[in-house]
C-alpha cells in the first residue's frame, strides 16, 4: 500500500511538472509569434516606402526626354510596384 501511494504521488508530481512545462512552452510560442508579427510589420512598412518611391518615380517618367528611356524606366517601375504589391 505504501509503495502504491508513493508511486501515485510521484506520478502526480510528474504530471504537475509536465503541465507547468506545457504552460511555459505555450507562453513562449505566443512570445515568438509576437516577435515575428513585429518583424513582419517592419518589413511591411519598408515595402510600403519602396512602393511609394517606385510610384513617385513612375510619375516622373514623363520628364525623361527620350521615348525609349521613358519606356525602359516605365517597365522597371511597373515591375517594382508589382513586386512590392505581391510581397505585401
């Protein structure tokens, strides 16, 4: 009887330790997700800035005198804008 009680107590302690560890790991996962979300927000903001600059450059294409140069810059800015949109 004493041996069975001791084993039951040890099993209960082990279960409690496992429960506490599971809670800690759950908290760590939430923390990691929060860090990832903040990093993604920074990247999204940077992509927004690049996209705005590409749009501004696209609007300034009309100031370029040569038609071929205008087309070249237009193609590049369109690609940049599309990539920024796709990445966001």
